[in-house]
């Protein structure tokens, strides 16, 4: 199965065409509905709830009013030609809509429905027809088989709708998977990572990964381009685009379809050709792209990039309450290509004076003994550790239940505020590994404490990871 | 720094000596206290709260009553000689206690305090002295620098005390780290994994990893021996013990101290010699041991062993709602040495009839389209997938928030009950990957739903993992 796009006409990259879609000023929803569990109703509700900034026109010949708004029978009846049309109706019924769009002169159409080239021959013919109509009418297509666009500036919202960030940010995320576009958006929201845009582009029949990477390379709002990719319409062109992007921006890619069975899955998901794993890996490395795997790892790297940027330094100062924790962390760090250098002589001497109890073990890793010892001792020790000249980043492991048992939430807050302050004072980044191993009925309570601490730390500029392996992996990747 | 043990007398392994400690019928707590944040008070409270099954004698010359109980000034004043003495007082004050123990004829002493060989010369001399007193008095030492013993049968409890399981189980966990002995106990409790015993043995000055592995090899309650290890007193003896253990039991080991910096940390944590990483890895593989890394991975493997046993089959049937999820899972599975075979012809044909919507993609991985489609369709599809003859284990991915949005908790419960039923009906294991990507104020609510679903599934015999990488890794390890 070859990409359908080339069988019609591959258009040269045009920033303004894509920009007119992403920053659409008016929107029509075809298939707008109030019936539950329909794409049309989910999308309608989300655009109206999260407040698309321009006019939203609802189109459905079988409805007259939805959520108190007038519904038009077709696109030709609208009072103006919308910039963007979002089609939420099934594949076989979409062609009539595209013909209307061609006649009216809209700028772009998002086709959400599946049932195109990913299902085989019949669907491939439909996709070809859609492309021909787009070329005739001079509009561009996002999708099909996608969740659309999230843009915090015009408040255009993905299906199913969520408001992922409070303010426009500098991360663009493009994704062939609709599900992952939402997962990444959700997870980043809890981490305080803001987007310039998220685009779920599905089959990428018209606007594809190459177009979107070029667009965000040129977009002044975007500093980090992240992507979930199953294949590329044109590998050579895409690689050129990535290399160009990596000169100006940080690029983070999650490429799937590396195994035989997942390559099969890629074809039936978005009809893409996955390509050889080894070739992809080599190409990504050459282009200076950070390669990740999974939603968690992608978000972990975005968090590290937000607070640390690229190549913040490989030398870790590992601290925690408990000898096993530090030993394990040191193993993970060195396996990942990071360093855990011995402490500078001065740091060693001073920390030995501060931590003079049998439970503590002074060195790197640094075991402070009890998870949160007497707060003034904790403060003095952490202050010294944060500025140790042989290390770049301080990593502190907080086993929440232990720490909570000794200091309560008040004690934890005070200790975390000290870490925030030390990060600011020393000018060196602080990373906290924060997790709960609660049991039984305590569970939800500890989850609540954990979320509050996480928010406190992130707002104070301290990175938070839920496990040591994830923290170490993220630090290794941004240093790669 | 060489292990101190050999400088005194290495005793031959004796099952009954260790058994008398683990199954102690009476207990004295030296340093019993009611003052908060003292080892003595934590340990006293936990033994009394969780109800050690025999008499508990509190010893402290400075107290007369704690929690309504008489406190004795010293061990010699007790009305009987206790089987086990737990010393919670600092290292330098422990020797007097050990002299008393030698005179009285107790069977074992747990020394919790740090400040022995792990701090260097002065501590090493103390450790030697403790061993000499133990040999003189004919008792054995657990520790020093440890959290002691958890035994669900006599309800002896680790410091800090927790009741990790409701019923005695078949997993023994030995740990040089006190912290990890508690973390693993806590996490296993939420997973329904029950212990025959947990022993935190710290420096292992007297009873060490070799003794404990031999003990649990002979222990009829124990079927799985798990361990967190920093080094071994005698590598050759330990390897013999492991090989012997692996003939009769399943052995799972987490060995740290593989890197230069972590080997340094091991010395200052428990005074062990970590040894070469490559040698260890080779030896563990030869002995048939499952090697893991981290609390999460250890518990994930214990969960898989509980429900699937060793070598349950490498051929996975991957199912979920969303094409990206399956593609990613297939990549992970094949990278880990598992298989994702094509569906049998009959399964393929029947599933195509059942899942005839554009959003679904029939194959392996199987994308059912919407996360939880119409329940009768879901049931029919999963019933067919569960018995597909080309695969051994069905893995179903539940992105909680998506699924919740479509079916609510009632719908999810019904769907999960179907998966439980299908596992029982097909005789093939079912694994659910269950996670939440909630945002903002929904967070805690989704955590609650997630915990309830997890409990429901585990009680129904379905394994639950919080992410696809963790599920795949655990399945690969038990198949290794």
C-alpha cells in the first residue's frame, strides 16, 4: 500500500495555508449533534464549552437547534464562508461536504472519520477522491481518521474536547494517533507544560508530518516540536525537514512500528508504511532528534526540556533518606550514561560535620539517614549538596509515606520549599523523585498529598518525577 | 574492607536456629519507648498494634509504663527468657544488651541500629565484638543496621510497623535495605501478594543472604524467594545456595552496586562488597534466577508469578481501543522477546464480523475502535480474542478516562467482569493495563475509580499493570 498523496498532486510547503487552518477565525461543524456518544456531539460540546474564539456554525440537515444555537441544513446556507470546516460524519458521506467546501472556498477541512486508506481498497479510493476535491477547491485537509487541532490562542479544541493548558506555550505536538494526542495533552497539563498547538493528523493524506514539522519550524511561538509517528509519506523529505527543524528547535520524536507485528498494526491504523527500525533510528540520531518511547517518556522529556533545556549536564548529585535508594539510583544513572562523581573535598568535609548520625552516609550518593531529618539539619545538608562543584544537578528521592510519617504535610511542605529555594540560590537544577507506596484505606489520602506537593514543586521550578528510573531516563535523554 | 563475619567463626547453616527466630514465640523490645520519632517507640507501637502473637516484654531502665504495659529495667528482670530480643538502642550501647543475652540464653537478637562496619574502623570493631558475644552466648544476630522481621504467622512486625498481608502467603523477601523491605511489603499488599516472611538483614554480620536463602529453600511455606542484595559475604557459597534454591523454588533477585558510584554507596550503606556486575549477571543467569531492577519491577514480577507461574507462554494477544496503543504495545513486546502472532484464520474471520465499524482494525494487535464499544459487541469480540489458538495471553489496554467517558463506572465494571469471566472460561490468562490520565480537579476521583477497578480485577484473577511497558517487562521476565 503506497501513500495515496502522490497519486494526486503533492503541493509544495506553504506556511500561510497551514497557518490559516491552525489559526482559523471561524469554524463550521458538519454533523453537529446533541445525541450522546456521537463524534458530532462530543466535538460540538467541546468547541462551545471551551469557547472557540470566533463564530461556530453548526451544520446538520436533521436538526434545527442544539444547545440553544441555530443549526444550518448545509454549508451553503451559512451567513459567511468559514475558514475551517470540521467534518464529524462517516467517511462515505463526507464527499458531498467536500464538494460544498470546494465550491465555497473554505481554507481547510478536518476529516475526523476513519474508513479511508487504512481499511484497504474501498477506503483508498475515497481518500483519493477527497484529495482531488481539495486540490480542485484549493483547500487543505487535516486527517482523515484524526482528532483535529488544539490551539490555545483561538481555543480550537481536539475531539474529545479538553482545555489542555491555561496559557499558550512553546511546545507543538503532532500525532498520527488521536488517542495519544489527548493523552499527551492531559499529562502535560498536570506537569505545567503549555502548547503552541496539538495536531492529530491521522492518515496525513494531505497535510502530513513533513508539512507540519516545517510549519512549526517556521512558527515563532514554537520552540519544541514533539511528534508521535507511525510512518512518513516521504522518508527523504521528512528527514530533510527534521534536520532543518533541529537547527532551530528542539525535536522529540516517538516512532512506533519497529517490529513486524506493529508494522502490520500501523497499516491498519493509519495506512502508513512504518519502514525499517534501524534506518529510522540512524536517521533520527543523525538529525539531532531526541527519540523517546511512550506517552510517559515523551512527557518526562518535555518536562526536563522546560526546566533544564538541552544538555544541562550529566553529573548528578543523588540524595535521599535510605542507603538502598541511592545505590539503586547510582546504578541506573551510570547505566544510562550519566555520572555520579565523588563529592568535592570541601563538600565532603562540611557534610560530614552536618550529618554526624550513624544512619547517614556521606558521599555521592548521599544518604541523609531518616527520610526527612530535623529540618535545620536537612536545610544545611541540602544547601551544601546543591552547590557541590563536582555535580550539575541535585536529585532528591522522597518516599512519601516514610517522609510523611516523620514530618506530616507541614514538614514536607517546609522541606520542599527548602529544595525550591536551594535550586534558585545555587543556580543548579533540583529534581525531586516523589512517589507514594500507600496501602489500603490510606491510598487516596496520600494521592492527594502527593498531588499538592507535586504542584508546589513544579510551580517553584523543581522537576518532579514519579520514579527514579523515569527521572534518570529523562535526564539522560535531554543530555543525549 | 572485608566482611567481618569470617574473622570470628562462620557457623554452618542450621535451619532450626533461624526458624526459632523467625517463628519466635516471645519477644523483648530493648529501648521500648513512648517518645515519638524514636526507633524504640515505632517498634513498640507496631508490635502492640499489629498484635505479636506471644508475650511482648518492654525493656527500658528510664520508663515504668508504656501504653498501659509494665516496662522492665533490663532483660535479666523479665519473668521468662524471650526467644527473640529486638534492640532498638544506638550501636555503642548495644554491647551490654548482648552480654545480657549471652548470659540468659536467648535464641536470637535483632540489632536495628546503624553505626557498625558500614561507618568504617570503629564500627567494624563493634560488629566483631557483637559476633563474639553471639558465638559465646549461642544466639544468632539479624542485622545490624536493619528493620527486622515480618512474619504473618506470629505477627512479628518490621520497623516501622505495617500489617502487609491479611493471610500468610508463599513469598519470602530478604532485603539488605530496610526501606525497600517496607516498600515491597506495602506495594505487594495492594496487589494481593502474601508473604511467608520478610527479613531486612542489613549488614548481614551473622545471618546473611546465604543462610536466609537456604532457610527459605527448606521452608515448606515458601515457594518464591525474592531478594534485594548489595553484595554477598561469600560469593561462591551464595551461588551454591541460589542454584540449590532454584531447583525447588522460584528465585527473583534485585542486585545493586553494579556501577562504580553505587559500589561506593554499598560500602557506606551496609559495608558489603558489591562485586563485578558482569560476574553477578552471569552467575544469576546460570542459576536460573529472574533478575529484576527496582521495587516496581520486583513487585510486577511477583504479581505475574502469583497468577501465571513460570513460563506461561510468550505469545500475546494485544487488544485495546485505539490504534496507537496496540502499535506501541507490539513494539514493546517484540523488543522484549515476546511474540505478537497473526490471528488464526477462524478468529480473524469471526472478529471481522463482530467488529464491522470503520474505527476498528481487526488483527493482532486488535483495535476495537472506541475504548469500550457497545457492551455486547465488546463481550463477543473479547470472547473470541481470548480463545484465539495462536496466542497464550490476552492483554487489554484500558485508558481509564476515555473508557469512563463512554460507559461510566457501571459500564467499566461490566466490561471488566466480562474480562474476568473470559479468563476463567478460556483458561488463558488475561492481563489488564489500567491507567488514568486525569487532569485538574478530576484527579482524585479517577484515582478512586482506578483503585476500585484494580481490586475488582485482581480479586477476579486478572493481572493489572499501570503501564504497557511494565506489563510487557513482567511478562518477558517470567518467561525468561
